[in-house]
C-alpha cells in the first residue's frame, strides 16, 4: 500500500515510518527540513520525502494523490507558550488537521488515520474511562484546546462518511521523549532534579513502542468511523516518582510536595524567566495544572478489537528510564 504520512520526524512519527516500511508499505513522508538528521534517516530507510508542511494545501494535495492510506500524525505539543507560540500551535493542530483530513477525503483516499490525543476527553472524574466518555471539564492548556478543536473536525468528517479512524494515545513515554515529562525523566537519570515536586493527579501512559504498534493496527485494521484509546493504564503522579526512585538516578527524597495553588503560581513566574534565557519552558503553569488533573483512560477496546497488548505504565516507565540510562552512558539502543 502507498501511505502518505505527516509528522514523520516526530517522537512517534520516526519509528512509525520505519514500522510501515518493514511491513512492506511504500511511504511518502512530509518533512519541513529534508536536510535534518531525522529526515535523512527516513530517506535512508526507504521513505520518499516531500518538502512542506500541513499549512500548504497544494503540497498536500500533490503528495497525497495516489495514496491508498493517509496517516496524519503531525502536531505541535508544547506547554507554557506565549501568544506567538499559541498562534503557531493553532495553525498546526487545527488548520493543519483541517487541511490534511479534508484533502484526503476530497481525493477519496481509502483509509485515513488521525492521531488525536486522550486529552480531548478532559478529566476522567475519578474513574477509568473509555471512548464513550464525554468531557465534563474545560481545556487546561492551549494544546488541549487546539487538539480538542481538531478532534471535533475529525468527528464531523466521520459523521459525514469519511473513511476515517481516530487514535487517541494517552501520555506517550519512551527514551528520547522531548515533552516536559521526558525532560524531567532525563534530569532524574542525571541526578539533576531538585528535591521538591508537585502533582496530586493521575495520568495514563503508553510506551512509544506500544503506541506505534497501536497506530499501525488502527491504520490497517481499525473499523472506519471508530475511535481507539491507546493506553497501558493510569498511575498517580506520586506513584510515578516512586517508580523513578526504584531506579538509579537522583531525587531519592522529596522534601516538599507543593500544593496546587503554589505550584501554578511558582511555575507561572518561571515561564518568562526560562524564555529570557533562551530556553523552552520546562516548568510552566500548564504543566502544574496538568499534574493535578485526573486522566484515567482504558486501552481495553483497542487491545480487544485490534489484537494489541500494552505494557503496564510501571513497566513502560522502567523501560523508559533504562533507555535513558543507556543513552547517558553512550551504550545506544532504545
């Protein structure tokens, strides 16, 4: 099958391209910078590169022509954005999704997979929820707001008859993760985290390898018109830190768990200071709010219907930290 993919150089997109090629698919990957190491690696593996981004409708139309399947994985994930950053995120997450999915439908592509996120379901109100859950809380970040808007666009296309499957991964973890949580995990492995923390929430996790397998199965086997949560299960934030503390690293004792009101204000003050020094904010008000959210989502439907098996969140974290330690020691491997 001929597959057109957006988001090919991302944390999930790169291994997803490789997995598609291994399964015998021909892959056309949309990339912004063909000279980047990530793009060059994809090309070396056998993917065809198309230069552009999801805002360029003509590039999308030309690249998608003749595709049997379209996989839209492009997305902008970042917390603690300023006004300009929020505008860029809206352009990618909302407008880019409208462009990609809309053109795929116009071209009568046989199967379309949109990679959404479990964040679109909002808080789970203290219970493990499935795909039937209707959100009862407002978005807590611009990322959540833009992905929720894009998700509604995808649902509307499904209702209109588009051959579309929606995948909703929970928090995806693994070695090399560039998200705030991945950066914190690397700081832990390097013994650089301070002995204070925050978070009374519960978060669902899926390992990157399991997320990639889930997306492949959604693309190839998912029932058109359906939505699938990709989740290995949920852990309280405090339990995540306890798991970290069973492995080599730092932060063996947490002296103080900040209350929510303090954590949000403290991180809000740090946001502009980090930008002032040219850093992408690690600590932000968005991050603090998320740490107190209840985000419990089940991957049982995907496991049953698509013949998948997700590792537990505890094992996902142990594998992630082991991979980060190998990278720190220069041993290579995932």
